[in-house]
């Protein structure tokens, strides 16, 4: 039994990387009872402490901790290389109703049986035993219609992000970006086959198809635009696939370098004091500059005009908090060790105050 994605060298070369908070939300929920990742347990603990029972109950029902299936509409195909929280929420809510309905059918009892999906599990009897009975409050949403379920699920995903991940998202993004940079470098220096090898020996490409062992026996014949690889900071092995015609097959995998997220104390624990010292815009720039960014990229992250970002970058550079380096026709800005220490709250007052005079910021 395996997932086989028919793709030749030309199609595979059109593969791309993307990131989205949806995948870390779902992975955090899936691992709530057994995750070996300290940071994922911490994120779930935040959400559990901050969110209402209804929100958590809906997410628990849609993302079971002890069941292999999660509806694909909770992890929509990223529309951008770096999906935002708001675009993710909008994409979940905008899932076609027929897709929401069929995916809920796979998860919950007393709904239509899909013959092809039942066959992939070994028969209708196995399919029926495999499904779960929804809790009463979720059944009420199902009775109201799939459109209501999608809207409520999207809102719940947004609330979970705000409660659990938002304050760490710049750091999470830096980890995901670093993973993509590593695998892109392998592709550029050694080729796409070598990059696939970075996911382990189970993911194989024989020149005609990419295959991976699975409990399902599935052949994908619509991968003309290659695959979409999505790193996830809260995921552990094995890799997972999202296969939804006509979208490119999506491969979600565990990101490298997540040790940077192990500290249960947020890097931005002193956020209010830093915001008062630096100002909200400079603090936001500093948080995003953990990996090299252009002025335009930082403007997209922050929402201000490039000219405004350029001015604040100049201030941060003169203070020694970011460094600049020319790359091609542009300039890349990156947070310095001093900036890292400031965000981590590791600077004693005697060091921080002379180097960061308030009147100069």
C-alpha cells in the first residue's frame, strides 16, 4: 500500500515550498496527548488555558488525537509562499461546500458512505467502524449545514492561532524559512533527487512517480505542476500528504531546527517593555529580521510602506540591532546578536541602556 504521485522530472522541477500556520495549528492539536515536542505542548497548553470550551471542543472533534484522519479543508493549499493568519482563515471558510461535506463524511458517523474511500480502507464495514460519532455541539453545527461548519472551523482556527502561536510566530517563521533555505540549497547544489533524500528513504522517486508507504493505496495523476512541500514546526515523522484534485499534491513534513523553539519562555516575554522602548514598528521589524529580509519583504510582513520600513531599518542599524549586506541588486537586513539578546531579554540594564539611548530611537 502506497501513495504514488505520477510525476516526471519536468513536473517535479516545478515543485515549490510554502508555509502556513494552518499546518502548525493542526499538528499541535493532533499531538496534544503524545507530542514529544516541548514547544508544541507549550502551545497547546496556552490554547487550552485561553480559549473557551466551545472552540476547543470543535477543534478536538475535527482534529482527533487518536485517529489518523483530519479533514483537508483545515489545511488549505497555501496561496502564497508564506501564508498569513488572515488568508489561512479566509481559505478555510471559503472551502467549496461539497468538499467540506465529503471530508466530514469520512470522519463522522451517520453520514453518506463514499465507495472509493471505503474500498481504500478495506470495505464499507471497516469504513463505518473507522468513523466517529460527533459530540452534541458539533452535531448541531452539522445539522445547520456544512457552510456553518466551515465558517465556525475557520474562526476557531484563527482563535487558536491568536491564543497559542501568535506571540511566537516570528520565531516559528524564521525556523520554517531556514528549513526551506536548506532544502533549496540542496536542490540548487545537488539536484531535486538529493533534496527528496532529505525526507528519508521511504520517500522515493523512480523517474516516473514519487511514492511513499501508506495505509491507503492511492495513485495521483494530476501532479503536472509538481508538489508543494510544507515544513511544520509542530509535526514529527512520518510525512503526511494532502491530496485534493485538482490542487498540486501537498507534502507536510517536520521542519529542521525546531530546537530554537524549545524554550517555554517566549522570546518576546518582555514585549511591552520593548514596545515602549523601540516602538511597535521597530519591534515588529526586529522580530521578523531573524532571517535575511529585503526592505520590500519586511514591508509586506509589517504592512507599512517600504519608505517607512527603510527609515526604521536605518535607526535599528545605527543602534547595532540589524546588519545590512548587499545581495545582487538588493540589500538584505538581518538581526544581529545584540538584537537577538535584546529580544530574548538577556541584556542587563547596564549594557542595554548606553547602547540604546531612547532619544536616538
